[in-house]
């Protein structure tokens, strides 16, 4: 009944000799929002970056165990990173549009992969902006610099930029940490909209956000997956003492 | 001591130092202009020298310098930028790459006469290009390579890391990332290095002394294998080697060289401004 789009088995990750993730076994459900929570340095961002192999950019990272994304092991020599990263989009902590126009930002991925015509380009840009509810605000300002937008609009723009790739999974690394509470709520609404078509994995520092916005929650502590399950169960009746302590604010 | 007074003294010293730098430059410019302006005329700019360089124009020297600068830039900019891309984006940070970087920085401090000798040995004699525009351009190109590599490296390093990460996360290859999200944002900085190199290539005498410059050659070069006159060397010749050159011709030549460098710089600065206006972060 449940389809898993990401499965990890006995995943260990080392930064040189420091073990950042220990024996992570985690299955992420399709078209659900999965929140990774835990105190700073617990390995949640590191885990997120395993899924699209962004950790490859860091020297000295070593990974053992299996990670299957959409049915394929992503740590084989044949793994096509370019294809993988088209299937898995990523939204970052700080909104990071390029210093280009709104249109050029959205079209960036399309330009790189250039398998569409100019006409389709414009359509995809429009469609992506509509999906993140920016089209009405920005349709007359597509030539303006993306850096002139508000932070919330910039973050929506970054999400739209990911959507042009037609990914199946969207990874979000604390996407609201630079935003004010109102903007945060609106991004969360957007996530509920997006989960109809996409699987979302979100790293968050904000326990209320995980409670409000996610279907499943994984609690990580010191590189271990302490508890994983439906968000409502985790928050109402955590099985582990450490989860309870963290959620009630006794540490972290 | 009173804080206000201290402030005033510090300010005065700083202001005085700036003045000490600016005033001599202005004086030089004024002297060259006052003594040389009377020589300037269309004939002076576009005619061949005559009567043993005491009359006529300096057109071959102007054209020669333009050719040499152009040749040096054509050779050094692609080579320098590409090697800077390799050093910044591809090479790992290890002892070897650090030694290479250090060597490049230090090459910028090698006296230009050493580059001249190097050019003589390699291009003129060993490769058999003779004393020619080709040899001179390559020698000047090698001389300005360190400046271009170093400033290109700084320009590339100043592009925020997040641009690369975003681009890679969207499924761009490493080269696409460099081509589309790093290089365009580094261009203004790369142009700055090119401007610096350009000015230096136009003004140096020593590197062209053994590799290309003709003492007195009142005809235009026909190919890259021809010798040519060049402004800095011509200025040296008429100022020290040939007696009886009118003073305004000497200063006029200096003025032309100065203006040529300024015009080239201005063109590059305008170009850079256009890029900057478009790309901002």
C-alpha cells in the first residue's frame, strides 16, 4: 500500500574519522511530507544531502550501506548524478536566487538541460510560477532582478526553479529559517499544495513547524535515528524517552 | 592628548600622504602635456617618420604597439582565464597546487628584462620566429599572464559558493555550472585583470627590446613575422640614442603613449561597467 521513494539500509556516514550518521534505516513515503528534526549537529542536514549526493562536494566524506532512490541504488559507479539531481530538487536554508532576472532564474535549469523549445520554456516558467503562487505577483516583472523580491518571494522563486526540472522529490533544508512567521506559514501552505504531486523531505529546527506541516517525523539525535513514525503519534505519544525530552524542550 | 586634536593630526597625515601620491602624478601629466601638446597633429599621428626621426609622424610605432598589445591579450587572456578556472574549480588543495599558485604570484614580480631575455631565447632563437610581432606579442603575453591568472582566480573565488551548489543541485554538470553560473559573475573581475595587463603590455620596453622592436623602420608591418616599431622603445630611442630630436616630438610621443594606454583602459572600464550593471549580488 505505501510506496517508498527513498529507502536507506544500514547507512553510515563519516567525515574523515568522525561518524556523523550511524545505522540509519529510513523509508520515505511517496507524496507525503517527511520532517527530519533534532538538535543542531545531529546529522539531519547531512542525511538530507545524502539523498541527492550533495555530500560528494565535501572532501573526506565516506558512506557505507544502501540508499535507494526511486528504486535505484544511488551509490553505484554507474549512478548518473545529473539525472538523479533532476529527479530530486533541493531548496536551501537561505533563499539563493542567482543575481539574474526572475525569468532567467526560473529558466536556468531548462537552459542547462535544453530539451525544450523556446515556446515550451515560457510555458514551463509560467506554470512553475503559478504552482508557487507567484505568477499573479510577478507576471509583469519577469525582467526584474530576483534579488529585489522579498525573502519569501525569493524562496518561492527557488522552489519554482526546482519545479521546472519536474522532480519527483523535493528536499528542503530549513526553508523557512530566514523568513518571518507569516511568510513561514504561507510556505507551509504551499508545501501542502505541492505534496499532491511531489514527495517532500524537510529538515527543520522548528518543532512546531514539523508538527503543523508534516505527515511523518524522523527524530535524529547524535547521528542516530531515534524514532520515526507518523507525526501525530510522535508528538502525542513518543515511544522513546529522548524524543519526549526533545519535544518537550528539555534539551536541544 | 585631546581626542579632537588627535583626530585632526591623524586626518592631516593621511591627507598629506594621499597628496604626496597624487601631486607628482599630476605634475608628470601636466609637464608631458604642456611640452608635448604642440607636437600633436594628424600628421604626427598618421605619418611615417622622416629625416632620421626628427620630423614626420610616429604612425608605425602607434600601430606596432597596438598590434603587440592585441597579440599579447589574444594569447594571455584565454590561456590565463582557462588556467585560473582549472586552479580554482578543479585542482585539489594540496602541496603541489599551492606551490603552483605561489609560483604564479611570484612570476608577477620578475623584472621585465628577464622576460625579454626569455622571449629572445625561446621565441626568437629556439622556435625561430625571429625578431617579429609574433615573438614580441608572445613575450608580452607571458609577462602579463601572472597578473591575468591572479586576478581571474580572485574573481572566480569571489563568486559565492551557493551559486555552484544551486547549479549542481539542479542537475548541471560541473562544466555547465562553471560556464553558466560562475564565469558570467566573475567576468568583471577578470576584465579588471585584463585592464592591468593591457596597460603593462603597452608600456613595457624591455620585453620588446630583443624580440620585436625596430630602431627605425618607416614602413608598416605586413605580417606577424615582421619587425615593427613600438611606442615605448621609440621613445627610448629618440630620447637617448638619437641627438637633435626636437623636445616637443619626444614629449609628444610620450603623450601619445599615455593617451593610448588611457583609451585602452577606458574601453575596458566601460565594458566592465556594462557587465557590472547586469550582474549584481
